[in-house]
């Protein structure tokens, strides 16, 4: 057998690592340490090694490294950004569900990032290509890519959660965003509402696209024009939901013929909107019905209690872990690339039939 082409790729990988070491002017052990445990190598040395690896086109063989150091039992989770999501508990609930399921299956969870800047992306890729983890679950965001490296090319099993990436061949666990919002919009129409106000997330975001499409589909079925819905937002990330809701209340009050129903794409937006609109003199649900998305427990205690579409985060977390561990175990799965777990509407006092129309000049004591 050709020594440079053995079944693991180990000798070939070591030879290329030696080339990287020579070009960077460091020891082979330093290159190995920089790739496997970047935090143990100073930034200047790490930069030289990364530059040399990029110049030589060297990508560490994660599978060969796994055979050399033993199989890791660590699964990394990649967050969309900051853990701060206001009152929404979606991300913490997802983490809790995934962690609980992994522990039961003999694995440990590693939070790979708290931001999505270039340094964080590089760290995620170092972990993936360095063989430190067995697989990855990525939450509601695209795959990291830096300097020509992409998580997609790391050789790791990956599952996307809260973002449908099945078109790219990635196992994806999502909820029925579009259908859930279509159904609640249809319910509002049956209650008698004909003018709607939609509080949007960031433009182009998967969730916002799906949820707004649900509103439009319900209007189409009811033979209502697209102009029956006014939009606010679209410029800030979901982490800024409170700010989005406050601005939406200001936008709403500037409208002439005001909508009678509000659909917010997150609980944070709805709660800050509720607070602001009540200070402006409007009553919920007498003047305005409000419904949101996420299912945060705090919605039950808002004033009035807020109707919300609850995401099945625990079931979604369990499904994501099951799919990932099946891939790690190289088990053949009959599951489709796209796994959909349905959300449910929690109906509370913030939704009611519309009263008399409001105008820009209308005011309440």
C-alpha cells in the first residue's frame, strides 16, 4: 500500500502538516495544537499557521484526527448570535431540550459561540476541522464560512434547527411557520377583521418570509387584497424585538384608517407594542386585537394576556438530536431531509371581534 494514501489519510495529513509548519516557521506540534485547540496558541502564531495552511490549501482531516485521538462525545451548537432574546425563551428552551437529550444519549453539549463575528466563525471552523467535536446543530442561521473554509466541508454531521436548509442537502428541523400564521390570520378574518398590521422581523429572514407569506395566503383565500395588511419593521434583528415593537406602535398611530388586528412575528415585539399602544390611549382587544409568535410563558401574564403561537421547542430539540446521532452512527434514516413539527395557537384575551372603525383622529380617554 502506498504510505501516503492509507485508509485514514493519516500519513498524507501529517506530511501536509509538516509543510505548513515549515512555511509558518513553527514546530509540527504547534500546528497540531493550533488546529485542535486554538486557545492554547497565541494569536500571532495562530495567524501565521492559518496563513500558511491557506496558502498550501491544507484542510485538516477531521476523520483521521478522530481515529488518532479517539472519538469525541462532544456536540457543538452554533447560535445565531447573542443569547439575549428579551422575554422570548425560544433559544434557552432549545438549549435545555438539546442538552437533556444529549446527556441521556451519552454526549455532552458545547456552546461554540456567543456571537457571529469573524473571530467566532473562525473558532467554530477550527473546532469542526480540528476533530474536537462529533457533530453540530446550527440554530436559525447560515453555515459559518471564513477564508474559503465552510462548515459544510468539515466532514461533520450537521443538523439545522429553526431554519430550513433541506434544499442544500442538510437535515432540517423546523416548525410550520407559514401554516400557523395563515391559520391565525384566517381566524382573525372569521372574527370579522379586514385590515391588518404586521410587525416584521429582519427583511429576508427565513422566519419573517414564511410568516408574512402565511398572512398573504390567508388574505388571498378570503379574497382580500394585499393592501389590507400594513407592515412595520424589517430593519432590525430579532434580538431587538422590544425596539421593533415600540417603533411599530409609533408607525401604527400615524396611520389614517387603522387596522383592527396586529400580527407580530415575535412575542418581544408584541409585548412592547402592547405597552406602547396602551399608553397612546387604545384598548386591547376593544380597539385592537393582537397575536404573536413564539409562545413565551410570560405572554400569559401580560396585560391583557397575549395570544401567541407556541413553538414546540422541546420536541424540535429532541428531533434534531435524534437525526444528528443517527448520522453520527451512520444509520440509514427513512426520514425526509425536512422534519416539520407543528406549532399551536394559545388563544387568550388579546383577540376578539373588531368594534367600530378607528380613524387617525380617534382618541380614547
